[in-house]
C-alpha cells in the first residue's frame, strides 16, 4: 500500500521488479484469449484447436477471405450497416441530449423540476419495460426491418444518461460567459451554439465515444428489429455465421469476430484518456 | 416589468424548443410505453389480435405455474450472486496493486480494461463458445495434463459458470473506478498507521475499506443492475436457446423468447415489470444496507 517506498534500496527494487513481473504475467493471462483468437484467425484451420501459440506460423489471410464472403451477403455490407447506424446514433445522441441538457442547465421554465425528476427516473428504468410497446409502435409505423427503430430514438434523446452527464458539465461553465453573449445580442440558441458547444468538447466527445461503442456492440436492438440479411449489422451477421457454420469452421468466424472488434479498439486507442475518465468520474459502463 | 416577463416568456418558449426532442421521446418512447406495458401485462396479446384483458393471470402463471420462469429466475440469481462479488473482488485487488505507484500504470490499466471494453460483444461470446467447447482451448490445455474435460458449455452443471467467468473477466471498468477512489485516500493515513505498527491487512481493514465504502457501494449497485440485464453472452453461447436444459436461460433471454419467439407479448410485459421490481428491490436493499457500512466523509456536517 505504501507508495513512498524508499528509492534505491535493493529490497525495494527487487520487490518492484517482482511486482512488475507478476502484473505483466497476469495481464498477459487476461489478454490471452483475445490474442489467441486474433492469432488463430491467421492460422490454418486444422491446427487452430491444437495450437496455443500467439504467433501464427505459416499464417495466411485465407480465413479473412473466406469469412468475408461466408454468408449470402458479404461483410462489406454488414460493416457498412453497422457504421451507418453507429454514426447516426452518435449524431442523434450528441445533438438531442445536448439540446435538452442546455435547457436544464441554463434556461428557466415552468415544470422544470418535474421534467428533471422524470429524466432522472428514466435512468433507472430497464429497457425491457418499454420494449414491447415500443416494438408494437414501430411495427405499426412500418419501421420494423429498417434502421429507423435503432436510430430515431437517439434523436429523441432516449439515452437520458448523456443528458445528465452534460447538465453536470454545462453547470460548470461560468454564467458570466452567457451573460456577456446575451449583452452582445445572443439569444438562447446563440449561447448554446457559440458558448456551450465549443466549451463542452470533452463531454460531447465522451457522449459520442460511448454512443459509438454501445451502438456498435448492440446486439439486442438489431436482433429484434432487423430480419432482412441485407440490413444486418456486424454482430447480427456474426451470430448467423455461428449458426450456419456450426463447429466446423472456426477460422473464418474468428477472422470476422476479430474485424468486428477493430473499430471499438481503434476508438479506444484514440480516446483512451476520455474513456477512462468517463468511467472513473461517472461510472459509464465500458 | 413587462419587458422582463416578455423575456421570460421568450425564454420559456426557447426552453421547450430545446427540450422538444427529448420530450417527444419521453412521451412516446418512455412514459407511454411504460404505462402501455403495465396494461399489456394484464392482457393476452399476440400482436395479431387486439390485447384481451385477463387480469392477473400472467402474474399468477409466472409465480405459481411456470417451471421455466422459476428456473430462469434461479439461473439469473446464481449468475448475479456469483459474478458480481467475484468481479468486484478482482477489480479491487487489481486496483490496489496498480495503486502502488508503479511505473507503466497507464499501460497496465489500459490493457486490463480491454476485456471490459470488448467482452460484451458478440465476437467475444463466440470466442467463449470455442474456448469452453468440447474441443476448445480449455480442454486442449487440460489434455496436456492428461485430463479429459467435458464440453463445458453443453454440460448443464457447468454452462452457467462459463458465463460467470466471462463476466468476471470484464473487471476492468470497476477497477478503473476503484483506482480513482483509492487515489482519494490520503497517503498520510497509511503512513501514520504503518508507523504505529499496523500490518498491511490491518490498514486495509481499517483505512482502505471504510474510506472506499462509497465507491464499493457505487460499483456494487451498478454491477448488480447490469448483471440482471445481461443477455448477449447467454444468447450467443447457447445459440439462443438458453440451453442445455435451460441452464443458461437468463431472465432477459426467457423474456425475449416469450415475446419474440412465442409472441406472448402480455406475458413478456408482465415479466418485464417483475424484472423492474426485482431491480428496484435489490437497489433499495443495497441502499438500506448502506446505512450500516457506507459512511460519507461529509456526513457529520
């Protein structure tokens, strides 16, 4: 526990080296399944099960080529669908949530307390409770088997957690800035556009990143709403891939699984700090 | 005065414009559907015919007649009760190791977070199916020791625990929260206690645990709610069935089957409401118990 061990003493240095070795071994063990899957996606099919190594000898891209066209429709389509849904979800969440958050953080209006309490209340609501009536509604609107049920709710700020997050952030921006802008003739819209949005990049980015990760990984929504294989998102395609190949061909399956993890991993590489801070400060689930 | 109230009225109009997307969503996608599903839970509804009122029959069937439901409940409770504490213990242990002021902390933290980032995906669930399959990685490793392992995912005695392991493996995000909490504990307390001769275990019990209690509580509530709602791993690992012999039939998976495989929308709505109540009760229980073990720093003011 003591962070300030005296530097330099041999015992302390040895202890630290042992700790590093232990941690590194543990980390490797934790990442082993992931690394093994990636390595296996490059290995010849027949040795996948018997080879523990993380470095594929005589590796090839065969599994990727096979996997990419392993279903009736190619993964080009599935990844394009996933990207389309995820990008629109990000835009929807950031726009709609920041608009609502601005009203809660800065404007005076009747019933504000009631609406705010309702917003907090919806945070606790498991989505199963709204699931079936929402499905019926989208069915009646003729939206089932389209991307609309996955996208439109984001433009209506249904992920209220982001509103909460943004309200917290907006409240920290000095009001003097708003007032100065008002003096210069800005209305609420001007304050929102010219003061709030530019000063809130960290929270907007956090909302965008988590929206992207959640939507990209989302399985339940696409499972319920998308039936046409041409509309499948990557996770849904993977699932039918499992069903269609059974246990015969793991190579292509691992190859496509690996690819489906790449965008989320890439986002993590680019925005590591924001993601970790987002979790540490507000418990956003990763 | 008139100018002022005009300005207020204008602000009010602006406020409702800003709120309008959310308000529409609240009414049509959240509040409306919540009430509608409460109504549907007292009906029989298959999407084709209009809902037919049957009173509390759905609830009666759920509690007294439906063996599969009872099973789904117990599977889910086992899953929550095993995975949440284990995950938190792992997260706290790793956070404490990382808090020792090592160089490369950010690298370890990032790497250990990866399973948490990726673990909820279909891809990892697919991987799990292989790892714990009959000719999967685990059995290949056991074979080296001369042990002939069963197919873990298709053995009803073990299948649920493969999912527990999958969840515990994702200890990264509570670990990050614990790490942030540990950073808040003043170093001086530990130093003073060490000088007074307190052992590492004693310091952990008397300093770390009480001061970290609010963070532990936060993680506990968050993880419990999350575990109740788990769906993807069970769906993928069992191929959508919740099998073998319903041993991985999570509550949410059963709800999904009732609604979208058998089109018993009324029954599924009732299940959703009971899930809401279960989550509410466990959260309330956590808050009640918190009185005895969670103390906030500013409490006495």
